[in-house]
């Protein structure tokens, strides 16, 4: 692959199936659809932890959460583990971010030469309430979710417009010929809730009849005790009636189109600046959105709607109109970024688990598995996912596992873990999982880390008194 510039465009909470290029008949995403048509779409892409902070830390470092130690939304990346940005800087490449990072602070060395309008975790500590994973009570902020749906503007939509403007400005001023390829990381915050979309995008769906049961695909709440506990803690759905659910779905659809519009602004700036022939583009998201499926809103589960992400790559040397079905995940971006700009891999990174996306697309990597884990808000115990081929293992420490055949059962309704016919498949996947991680050891490490941070914040009661701010504030806003 010839070294080229790279623009990584990231959204927040974009369900992989909510794009036209994935066959969704309702959502309008013309810019992402064109990007996919001009490049390669990875149909089985996953995050490595379905919640903002750990997912972004894995993307940055190329390491799984249990390896890099950024366990939850109160353990933000602080630059202490080398990122692909650091590796590029060491080799003389310019690396710039615009928008949401969700790291600890701009004061840290996060691997960027410049952070333009960054969003970091609230107060440098983030979601302390999510550290409490024992005897969990319903989150106080859940009721606000139901009130913040529909048509309108929010600080997030205003922020995303600013991100697009700043990205356009940077791209228009970059020299066409630089000494070394550069990387621009443009990170939008929508379609993350609040599910309030600007009028022109909300109204795109005025003529669409919204039946919440259709969007939730008629799936009831899971009876697994892990998910029952999570639904008691993150109880958004308990505060929504059918009218609010309909508004929330329209809001999400509108936000997907609004985000797509801003992606289009960035893509247009690349074309206008004459950089199309010298710049590759990656689009992805940090995790998905359940949108009421199984009673969940937001992320945090290992179901496909939460842990799967969109992933598109386009530009020079990348095949157009191509769909790759090999499983990939966000840790694969670390080696992909280096390969795109022609940087060499640091000897300390040789054992990283990711593979360059184009080598996977070209069939140069054999059968592989993808892995995710969750140790954050709403989880009473550690939760791990391993996908290999058509099968997906979901492993809970101290609880019964789940096994799904995603080809025969894409909605994940039939747990095969107790079926004797699938015993060998279950044991093989569990053995592979145990080679990747010590499930109990990682669970203990996460909880020990969380216990220390609870104590440092003044203890359990002090955190409850602090309250629940729902989501990270945009720059200039208070939690």
C-alpha cells in the first residue's frame, strides 16, 4: 500500500444497521452510502467494549481493555499507554484531532499535535456512579432520557456543527504536498442521546409510520440474571410510553441523518481541497445503540445492536463496491493507521492483537475471532464476547454462558449453550476465550481498580450524593 494521508471519521453510538448501505429501508444516510459504494464495507465489525471510554481507549492503544486497564467511563485514557498517535509522532507524522475524544484531559499527552474543540470526561473523572456495580439502584438520570426526545436543538447538535466547521477549516488549510502523510481524527458526538434531532432532519421521517415494536423487532426483555440486573439499573425503558418511544426513534433516525450530513461536509472539504487522490478515509463508531430492543436503550450489552459497529474504508488502493465478511474490530485500526501512512511498527507493539484491515480485506489473514469485554455501568459481573465464524459466545463470570448461531438466529433469541449438540462448539470457544483473557482475574482487577476510585472519590454514599449527569457535557457546558 502506498503511503497516503488518512482521515478517520468517528461517530458515537451509531447502530451498524442504521445506514442505507447496510440495507436499512428507513434511515437516510446518503453520504455514508456513497462512501461505502466508493470503498470497502466491513459487515462484521465490532467494538472491543460497548461503552464510550473503554472502547475509545482500545481503539487508541490497539489493546484489549484488560490489557490497557481503562475499564469503564471513570477510567479515561490518559496517554500512559502508547497510542497509534504517539507512534506516528515519533516518526514525524502530523496527527490532529477535532471533536470528541473522551479521554482524561487535554493536559495529558494523548498522541495528538493539536486537539481542536476536544470533549473529555466530566471533571477529568467521568461517570463515578458507574463504578458502583454491587447492590445497584436505578440510575436517577434515567427518567431524563424519556423527556429528552423529539425535534429540536441540543448542545450536542451545536457541538457537532462546530466540529464539522473546524474540520473543514483544517482540511482547507493543509498543504497539498506534505513531507509525510498526516492523520486527522474527526470525532462527532451524534447520534448519541439525547435523542433530539434538528427539525430539518427529524422532519425527514414525518411520513414514516413509526411502530416501536417493529424497531425493537418484537423482542422481549431477556431473562438472563445479568441483563435483568442491568435493566433494573439502567432503566430508561421504564420511563417511556409509546408516544415517547416513537419520538425517541424518530429522534435517533434524525440524528443519524444529521451526523451523515456532517460526515458529508468533511468529505466535501477533502474533495474541494484537492486531497481525494492523496487521502484515505475510515468511518466507524465507538459502539452501537439498542433503540429499545430487548428493553435496552444505549449500549452496554453484547447483543449485536450494541457491540457491532459500522466500518467503511475508502480512498486510493482500496477496492470500491466491496463487502468484507471477515470479523474485524476497532483494535485493528492501530496497525491499519500505521500501514496507511507508511509508518513502521514499534518493536513494543509486535504482540498487539490487531491486523491491518486491508490485509484482512485481501484475504491475507486466515480465519480469526473478534473479542469484546465489559466491566462498566450496570454490570454485576464481567461479561465477555468472542465471535468466530457464525458462532458467538457470551461469557459471564459466575453465571451461565450464552451461545448464538448468528447465521441461523441473527436476532440472538435461541441460547444454544445448554444444547448437547453444541457442546463441542461451546467448549472450543470457551477455550479460545480463556487463551485471550483470564475472565475471573480480569474481573477482579477491574473491581479492585473501581474500589480504589470509589474510595478516592469519598466512598459509595458520596458518589450517590454527587448524582447522575447522564452523559458527558459538550465543551462549555456543565455536567
